C-alpha cells in the first residue's frame, strides 16, 4: 500500500488544512495510507509560537505581519535555511518512522527546507509542492528541486516558467477543494430572502462590524457571519448584536463544521481574499464579494473573481450596501450565480491524487 506524507499547518489560516484534507480523501479513496504532519511543532517552542501568532498578527497587528512577510520575500533563502536548521532533526525522525513513498507540502514554509533535508540524507523520496496561493504566489513557494509543483492557474505556471522552472516540473491542477462542497446542477434561484454569508471578511475588527451594520439595512437580507477561530471578533459581534436591534436577523457563529451547508444556503458570500474560501464559494455556485486581504498576501486574488465575472471587490464598508443593492436592482446577481458555476479551478484534489498514485506505481 502506497504511503503519502502531507506537510501542512493547523493554525495558519484554514486553507492549508482544508487542502490537505481534500488531497487525503482522494488518496485514501485510491487505497493510499496518508499521514498529515503539522511541521511547526517540529521546530520546537518557536515553531509553536509562530503558528499560534498567525491570527493575532494578521488581525491585531497587520503592519508587523506585513514586515515579516516582506522579509520572507526579500531574504527567502535565509528564511529557508533557518527553517531547515530548526526542523531537520524532528522532521527526519518523522520521515524515517513513516517511511513514505511520496512527500507533498501544502505550506510555503516547508519547501526548500524539505528538499534540502532529503538531499542531505540521501533519501530518494519524490517531493511535491502544492502551491495554494491563487494569483501571485510568494517567493517562498518556489523550489526547483521539487519533482513537481502543482500550481492553481495557467497564469502562475507562466510566471514559474519565466523564473526558470522546467515545463515537466509544473502542472496546472487547480485548487484542492473539499469534495463535500458539491457544485449545484443549476444556478441558485433568488427567492423572497437574500441569503448573505460572511466569513471573517476583513482582518480589521471595526470594518467587520461596519460591513454587518450596512448589510443588515438591506430589505429581506438574512445574514450569517462565521468568525472561525477569531474569538475577539466573535465576542465583539455577539456584543454588538445584543446592543443593536438592527442586527437581530444576523446569526453569529464561531468555528463551524457545516460550511458546505452554509455555502449551499448562501447566494452572496463576503470574504477576504484567501484562495480556499474564494474557490469554495465559486464551487458552491455562490456570488463572491472580496472584502479585504492579508497585508503582503492575497492582494491580487480578487482578480480570479472579477475575471470570471462571478462577483466583485469591495474593501470599503460604506460602499457595500450600494453594491449589493445595485446587483439586485439591475438584475446582476442571477448572472453572477450562473457564472460561478463555470469559474473552474476548484477540482485540484483529484488531479493531485491521481498524479501521486501514478508515480507510486
């Protein structure tokens, strides 16, 4: 039985874990034994702290996050070398113990450090990378020593070719989206109520509150707000709802396990430009409004939505009500719901799993 090791993270956003889960399900369906390995704890206490500070930094101290991201872009090799020395001992133990036939990383911090570890220890295990940044991936993803890099779009493939990657090192796979989000056969139909799903649409707490206040003024709008693991946001919204009668029709949720059902219910999704959530939205046939991005990351991901004509970008809460109301008044929302079904690029998990099974034979 083929054994596959997936390198990922638990708490640096939901995309890495979601991508790993989607790939694992497809591999298990083809008879593989799969182990997901969170690499941050392998770096010791500093790694645990790095992972745990992701949400606080991106939500409370975005400038510090932007500076750290900029450092990784400018001093990429220094960062990879530091990670290698922090992770090499414990990661090698995990690899030897599991003895995988293939290793795939879905996290940009564990790319060059991993291929270096394999090379230094003369381990001839195929190493693959699944790039899960949508439009303009950070430099830390790039590793020409990887046997294959799965990239989400043809645009990213062309970027990599210009950087000297060989064509046989690149595959346009699309994005690995969980398969329990089932694309609807027909476009969603508007009824008497407008179903709006908000998934932590901004890294700024006050902007999130402003988005909710504005959208709650739309007649017949039903709003569900998913805060994820952002406890500060959950508490602020719960307090706002208790003190603002206008928000009585807003449902506030923390971390959820029924995202497929919520997306099936929604007609409009507001979210920041995390690629996983954007493509889960289009896969579910939902119109998407991109309302923000993490500093230094995700800045151009909104282009996937606008290029496929299945939504818009709006990073100003004061303009959001007019935007959505305009969709309704001009009859644009049914068109966006139709286009979302054809956006594509959201079936990468099967393509990646098929490739892995193929090289294991």
